C-alpha cells in the first residue's frame, strides 16, 4: 500500500468518524466508498469493519447513558437469524456492484416517512431490523439508511438514536469482518497475493484508533449543539449526495 493511499485512509478515518459522531450513519457510508476506491473489496470490508467498530464502540461509550439496551438486545436476536442466512451465502460482490449497492442503500433516505409503517420500538420490529440490517451490512458494507428507517418514527431523542444505533453496529461490523476476513487470511499468508490485497501495515491500524476516537468525540460536541430538525435534514442531504456519487461510480465501473 502506497503512502498517499495510507494518508487518504487516515484522513478519511478522522473525518468520517466526526461525521458519524454527529449523524450516526453518514460517516460509515462515505468511508466505505473511500476504502472501496483504493483497495480490493475484501480488504475494504475488513478495514471498514475495524474502523467502524472503533468509531461505533467509542460513540456508544461516550453516549452510554442514552443507549436503549432493551432495543439493543432485541436487535441482537435478529442478528442471530441473519447469521444463519449469511453462513449459507457464498456470493461476494465485485467493486462496481458494491458501489451500486451503496448508492441504492443511500437512496432509502428518500422513502416518504408517511409511507413507512415500521418503528423499532414496536413488537418484533427491532428483531426484523437486526436481521435485515445485518444481512445488508455484511454484503454491501453499509446499512445505515436502512437502519435509520426503523428509527424515523420513534419518539427517541437524537442522542438515544445515535447511541443505540452505535451499539447495534458494533455487532454488525464484527460479523462483517468475520465474513470477509476468512478469505482474506489466505491472501495475507501468501507472499504472491499479499501485494494484491493492499492491506495496510499494522502501524496504520494503530493510528486509526486515536483518530477515530478523536473524531467521534468532536462529532459528539457538535451533536449536542444541533436541533433534532437540523440533525435529520443534514443527514438526508449528506447521504443523498454520497449516494449519487456512488451510483455514478458503480454504473461507470459496471458498464465502462
């Protein structure tokens, strides 16, 4: 992995951790696109999972008093069901398909809220959320907009929304690392395939930790100064612009 790519990954880690600290999901979507643009899909998925676990865990820790543990436990039951499906999946998407899936996932923010009848606080909704979000997150790398659909009609304050989603996504990204990591292990052990994997050295992973923690802390400070209305509006537009870019990139890669 070249020095410019390492620098891009480190800067993206800090910036997207800050964005996620504010909005709870947009940062992960942006980071996945950056990683997929510069590394093979398997490497991008594992790196994204590692970085996002740190960011989500720290975000959940900073906002731990706001976490809804009842929703988190119910979500975990859905993850268990998704594991059965994921274990049977042998297909893994190519880079253009990943970008198309990321772009399509981002467009979920434009589903009319009046048409959405799901609410994570209702019976069985958190379990369904865990199943669907875990499956999509494992295959495409990101499922933030889908996760957000389950929270848009709740009466939860923004801090609880961000904190609870962070707690659930620690689980989601751990499963993703396992799904994509096992095929990558063989590549990293083979000198011929190691260069092709474009996996960063360990010191880069060590630097990711403080950058992610600092970005999450900074984002939390901004979150406290936002209103619930501006929080939701900014989230929608940031995710939309990102999604349009990904759809264009995916279409170009697929047909070009």
